[in-house]
C-alpha cells in the first residue's frame, strides 16, 4: 500500500529471485476534508481502501499473499485513547494550526540546539509543531491520548493491533535524537508534550505482526504478516534507487521534490542549518541528507484550477504550450509561503511575479514554463549546497517517482545542473516497499541486493545536459533573484 498526498494505490508484487514485477491492483483518490476545526485526512475511508486492495489482490493471484507493507507521507499522526480508540480524524499537514509554531518552539529551545539534536529542517508542518499547537491550545484530544502513531504505524495498528513506531517515519518528526537513536526526550519535555504517547522505535524491515483474526476473516485470507517497511514514502523510494555511480544524488519527484544524497551518519553543521537541509532515515539505518522542495504541487494546483474552468487539458498538452513560451521570462521560488496552500495557483504566480518586479507570465504556457524552469534551477542550488555540506561531488542525479514521467522537467534538470540525469523507476516507492518486504521474508539479503533487483527489473531513461551557456546565465540570475528576495 503506497499512499501519496493526492492518491493511493494497492500494488501487487511478484518476485522470482531475480526480477520483480509489479501490477497496480487498486487506485483511489486521497482527498483532504475541511471541517469547522480544520483540514483533516479521512483515515477510515483510507483504511477501507486498504481492505479493498487486499480483496482485489487476493482474487487476482492463485498464490497466497506473503506479506503486506504500508508507506505514507511523513509527519502526520493519529492519537489513540487508553482503550485503543482513534481520537478524531488526523489533521492534514497543510492545516493552518501550525502557523507561528516555529517561533513558539524557538522560545522554548534554541534553534541551533534543536537542529543539532534532530538534524531536521524547519518546516511548519513538522510533527513537533503540530503537537506544540495542541499543547498551546490545550487540545482535549491530546489530554485524553494514550498513544501517538504516525500514519503508516496507525494503519499497521489497524491491521495487526500492534503499536510501534518505525525508524524512517519517526525521523521526519523533528522529535528524533539522531545521537541517542531514540525519541528526543529533552525536546519533548521542552515542548510540554506528554512522554507517554510515544511508542518504541523499531527499524524498517521487521514483521510488525499478523492480520488480526477478525480482519483476516472479513477479507477471506490467512492471517498474513504485515511488514513495517521503510514507511516514509521517500525512504521506500530511496531503497529502490538503482545507483549507477557512487557519487550520485537522488531526486524523488512528485508533489514534493526530495533531493539529496545517502550518507552513513547525519550531517549536522551550522552551514547545513543555514541551508535548511534535513537528515532522515533510510532502510538499513543510513540517512538521507536532503532538501525538501515544493515540487510538482504548484503545477498540479494550476492544472486543478484550469480544469475547473475548462476545457480540461493533459499535462502533456500544457507542456507543449510551455515549449513555445519565452524562456526564463520570470522566476518563482517554489518554496515561498505564497504557494503553500491550495487556491487559485495561476493567479498566485502572476501576483508573485508582479510583487517581485518581474514581467508576469500571461498564459498557461508561460506559467508552466516558469514553474518548471524555476524548479530545475532550485534543484541546482540544492545540489551545490549538498555538495558543500557533504564534501561529495555529485556527478549523476537519479530521478525516481511520478516526476520521471515529466520529460520536460527531467531535461530541464539536466540542463540546469549540467549533470547526467537518469530517470526511473516511476514506481520507486512501491518497489522499495515491496523489496523491503522481500528482505523481511528472507528472499533478499541487503539493500544493495535489492537495488540490483531494481536494475534487473525496470528500465531507465537518460538525459544529457544541453544549452549550458543559456542555463548558466539563467542560474546566475536566479541566485541573484533569490538573494534580493531574501533581503526583502
């Protein structure tokens, strides 16, 4: 089960000892629900979709399902009562309740100290700020809560009845002590978050439990194992990166762009803090030193708005319009707070360009080109920051995830960074999820072996850098643009 912020899928994987084949069995939308108290996830409907996927999988194969694994996005959580009852619908990370919480946390613990303990970038949606907002607002749900489970662990609990926290998802919370390999208890105490809600942290690749008997009976299957995979979706995606060279970066491209390098230990320094780089866990206990960039969210929101206005056009059709638009007419910073929330995204881009003294894009093609060029240039900035902080010269960028289908963005990424881009596999998150399950079941011995399976099983597409002079000049302008913007 692979849950993204916009949709979810049930994927059936079959492994013959050399190749992995995958088949999408069940796809469904994942739509937030706005209630009077804020923006929520409809987790009961999402659990219903898990059951539908299991039913479809079991009917599509004449062999028994060997295991189930669940991955989701990071930071969000559910709270359980002492009797194990879910207390309310989990909040969506884009809910506005975390506004101002980074500053509130800074009153309780020094920013540098917080970073030195967790190695996590400062993002308003981090679990720490969601919980702090509940503390400050004296949430009755938090007061009643016995247990906090991050979303993949919550789904695992629904499946097995077992309560535990998986390493890779925990490292997204800004509440994990990378030195003690445990919850950051001093930070938790400083935020006045109750200690008792946190569960034991366990590594990725362990069998969490078996389907509870009543659920197995309902789904007409055996009490099969549920594996706690690298349950943060980027953690699963990175497990499936088919590295061709040692000095290579990964770019997990989708609604968010996660661009980084895999390291043995967290990289924590004043410069890493200045660049707002984050350290998050991988299967096998290594870490992802990465930059979290807004990604294709802005393009997706533009298309969503245009589709409502009609006529509906595909992403490919919109990019065809972008190809004939003027290059580098205007830039945006994809991470500007103006683009964080849903709404009329095309108008936000136009207004942003006007506010920053630029010639605003006038049509769909110009807007799309502005988005994709700005993303690619932001990737180059992130690559240079990663190289500076890690001391690793990154020669190749492996793009995985849904963004690999965007040939225009992949080519722009190669052009902007002047590095070879290798795109694929598209379904990296589901593949990594499945291969960690195979490791837990004893079919694969290591992450390196799993990556060889990826190379055996899935094709990739290479993009060679082009138009170096034009893109280098644009990058210099983009860096100056960001510096000027930051001063304001």
